[in-house]
């Protein structure tokens, strides 16, 4: 049977970097299925990846895409050794001022799509298979003005850690990757043009290569959470210990928000 890896959000950012570095997992794949909306960017991966690439141009906020993916799994019956869910986006704005359809799409992509991809793929995964879901350091705390995004990533973190336990008996691991600020196209969509900047102070800014390299290492070690960098680890620890009302006060003062 064909052994494959599946990567969502593969057209840019961390999803693309995961696709480019699949050899770090230590396996050879008969094919890599790459999923994103932009077909042209997926086609470009054919010239970059060391494995045969099958581009699947799909919008994972549309539930019809799940049927397409599920039908393809049934038709091909592949062995999915790796599933990497890297699709997602956020908005820097008051949640009630963000158009409802945008917030709904955010939840659909960040939460619904992750859950659906996992549930549809697991029946095709062997012992030793692994799922990597991109969460965020934002998952550890409530964040005013990045509210829906942070809440959606809290779902990804909680879902991934519990799923890791549920799949333990099958020999399948799940790792939630929790990056701090990372230089990707995320900011192109997150910043609302014409509005006051929400994030005015960044404690640290990392490269996708750093996050992905750490994620590969943590996934191979069987860890259910991966965090890169002292700032990310320190913040995740502090917000567990401090009252979240205080954490939000500090955030508001730091970013000069009312």
C-alpha cells in the first residue's frame, strides 16, 4: 500500500516548511498530499519536495472539502504515516467588531478542520503514525483583541493532548505545536487595515524554521506539546501560575489597549 504524508496549509508559512523538511521524520513517502486554497503554490511544491506531490486545492472552511478528502482516502486506501494540520488564521481586532463571517471562518478552519482531518485520517494511520497540529502560545491564556484566535487555539491544544491519550493504544502520537510570534504571512491577514494596531510590542519573533525544527524533535520524542524558545516556554509557564485577570491586565498595558 502507498505510504503518504498529508500537510494542510502547505502553501506558506509553517505548513510549507513542514512539507519541505519531511525527510526530518526519517521516513520515505510514496506521495505527499498537500492541501491549501492556492493551487499555484501547491504546484510549486512539486519542484521543491523530495517526494512525489499530489496538490489538493481545497478550502477547509467548506465542509464539502471533507467529503472530497474522505472519498480520496477510501479510493486510495493509503497508509498515512504523518498528518500535519497547519492551516489557520487570526484577526487582531475586537471580536464584536470583526465581521461575523470572518469569526465563523476562523473557528471553522482553526478548530473544525483540525478535528475533521484527524477523525477522517486516523483509520488509515498505522502504529508509529503521528499527527502534528499547529496551536499557539496564545492557547494558554485569554487574549483581548485576539480573542477568537486565542480561544480557537485553546481548543486545538486541549483536543490534541486528549487525542494523544485516546490514540496511545493504537501506537499513534499527537503533538500540539505552540509557537510564539513567528515570521509568516499570518500577519498579512491578522492586521486589520485602517484600524489602530493591536500588537505594538513583540517580546520575541521567531523564524518558521526554528519552530518546525523543534516540532520535529519533540514529535519524534513522543511529546504532546512542542514550544520553541525561552520566551514561549516562560510565558506558557507564567500564565498557568498567575490569575488570568492579571495576565489580561498585563497584556492590555503592554499593548497600550483600553
